[in-house]
C-alpha cells in the first residue's frame, strides 16, 4: 500500500510539474525503414548527432543530413516503425545516463540495466560522442597497470592510460587475457568496463560468470550489445562504454575498458554505412572507418593531476583470420594503439598459453610505467628469449652444438615454460618477480623442461608459506633491493 | 499560400477559427484547413509544415505517461 501511495504522490507532482504549457515540437515523417536505419523527411533544423523520437517512442540518432532527407539510426526495436510515422526532434545530442550504481551491473548501449535488477536512481548524463582531451590536459603514462600475467607484465608492460591492442585468431584466448586483467584489478583501485560488441549471448554470459566467480564483479561494469541486438546498438556500445569510463575518470579514478571486439564493431558500422549508401572503400568499409576507431581510442588517456589525474586504459581486441594482421581493420587499429599483444594459433596449440608471440608484441609506452622490481628481472629475460629464438631456429639442423649454445637453448626452453600461465590465475607482482628471477638466473636449469611447471608451483607455495613478509614488502615497495635479492635467493634454494 | 492543418474533435465554426487567428497572429499567412480527429479527446493540434503545436488532452496525457514511465 505504501508503494502505491508513493506512486500516486509522484504522479501528482509530475502532473503539476508539466503544467499546461502548449507542446511545440519540430516534426518530420518516416520515408523509408531499413535494417536499423530510418530515412526521414522534414526536420530541416536537426543537427548531426541529435536525438529524434519516433511516434512509437523509439529513439533515433541522426548521422546523415541531406537537403531534404535525413538518415537516422534507430536505437531499439525498429519493427514497430512504419512509413509515414511522425518523427519528433528532441533537441539534444545523444547522451547516456551514468552513475556510481552501475558498478557491478550489466547495461546496454543506452545505459539501461539489462540484468533484471532495479533501475539506477541517481544518474547524470554524459555525451556518447566527445572530443578526446587535448595535449594540455594529458600526462605521459607512468603508473603500471598490472595484468597479473607474467609474459605481459614482464615483456609488454601496460601503463594506466595506455591503449594496448590484443590481436589474434578466434578461440586462442584473447578474451581470457582481457578478463584475467580485469580479475587482477581486485583491490587495485581500478574500475573495469567490459564492453561486448556483437558477441554471442552465451559467451557474454560466461564472461560475466567468470568475472563473478573470481570476485571481480564489485569493480566491473559490463556493457553488452550482443549479436542479436540491432547493429545500431552494436555501433554505439564502445562509445557508451567510454562515456561511462569518462564519468569515473572525471572523478580522478583509473578506468580500464576492454572492447571485445572492434572487428565486429567495424562490421556493424559497415552495415549501417552501406544501408545509408555511403561510398564503399576497401573491403566495403566506408572511408571513415579509421576515424571510427581513432576517435574512440583517442579518448583513452591519462589526465594531468591539475585536471583530476584520472585515466582510461583501453584494451581493444581485434580478431584476425589465419593470423593475417595485414588486413584493413587490424592494420588500422595497430597504428592507432600504443602497441599490441599478438596471439598465435601455433603457440596456443603447442601448449604455450597465453599464446603471446613475443617477437611481434610490443608496448610503445608501457616501459616507462614498469615497476623497478620487474624491470630488474625482465631486462635479462627479454635478451635471453630473443637470443633463444634466434638460436633455436638455427640449431634445428645442427647435431653438434658447443657448450655455450646448448646452455642458451636449455635456459631458453625453461624461460618459455615459466611464461606459461593457467587462465584466471593472475599473479601478484612479487610472485611474478620471484619466478622470473629464478628462471633467468639459472635456478631451474637442472630441472627437466616438463617439470618446470611443478617447480614453479613449489616455489610459489613455499613463498606463500614462508615468504609472506618478503612478498608483502616487494608488493608494497615495487623495488628489489640487495637484501631482498639475498633473501629471495635463499627462499628459492629452500623451495627447490 | 502555405497550408496549416488544425485538428479538432468537432468541425470548427468560422468564428472559432477567427478567434484562434486572433490569438496566434502568425496563422494569418497560412491557408487554414480544419480536420476532425476524435482521438484527441479535447483541444486542438495545429500542424505547420515542419512544426506541430499540441494543445490537446491526448498530447498532454501522453506527456504525463511518458514522464511517469521514465521516472519509475
């Protein structure tokens, strides 16, 4: 009864608020309805990016203006729209409601909850399209974003505010890599946004389940535009995710956004563009497909302290076919981002997971953000692995090798093994440093390659029991000093 | 001369239209066409080439229902 009274009260106040002023609206008429797009006549004053409303209260977004007709993409169900329907101008550009309450929730491209729980009560609106912060407001990347994945934190480190592309064929762990990174942000004061574009609903559900199982939903927002939703919503999803990210960044927080994946986003945009009869270019993508992604990823940045000091780190995912990274969308996104993590099917099949191709993966700005402790151990690792790769290619044909070469190959094989990591098990900085230190300094050289994994586990569990203080200290300081190194040596020797 | 359509729930008399023109002087420049639309319940809807002035009960009710829907 109380609820009913409350609603009646609300209705009364709403009616009073509205008053008796005449309703004046600009209107046009629907000429054509196509897949996700409506062509309308009239509305001569409408601006680009403005929102219009159809007679059945579905909203539209103007992305094409002509002398007599305008193209709008339909944000929602377009089956109820008929030719000749009236279209009203709403007079504002597209924005989404954002709120603190979104954390831990699943929303659609329009910022409305789709997880069946209650609506958000306190929201502010943020524009979906926004020009990225300029050079004055920015600061170079200098704080690390720990992914918890050894191979990435050691060899392709990511900093807060960086844009790092994850690229590779289907089904070889791109999403897993991104989700692991989200899981590892537990307690790191980073708000994560997972933006699913054109994915299967079952996959989105399983990703959410994984995030929840690992207790990472308390700092995560999922923006979902699955394959069954209209392409217009798939097209908008990454911009919405970024708008939500900007809301938190403006409060000085660090944000991580995963765009999964931008290939499907480009497909959605290609479909819209072809329906709008825009000239098609290479692979039938429209001419502005580069700008489509560059304006999105440019919004990832690290703000100067004067402007709040927040950051948005972007992890876009791009899917390749047959490992071909020289096609249109992959080359575009590679050139926009600050580096890429390249995953390879052959590596994946030979059991090296995450299947990161170290030679082709780079991080152009992350090095400045790597912690001192990691820098100390990873420098040697990088060099050893590079030499190992070179020698391994040569030595396949040689039967007799000199002692030094054999030792290199030996070490390299073990280093490759310790970079293997199970999914959904991110490691803390100190754990990573300990393992890499052990391998790079030859503590594992005497152990058979197949048993490296066991020894790694032994070291980790020994550290968890006896090396607690050491772990805490290194995780806190992010540096390895001489005495830490001595103690680590002792711990590793005891563990083995 | 441009046309303007006035929708009402019954056919308006000349006096009524004249009164309306008095209230909204800009209507003088248009050729006025009157059409009956019972679904308005009461009031008027004035429709220019690309602008609509809704003075009907139907429009007002729609507005209220939309506001209420958005807020709850």
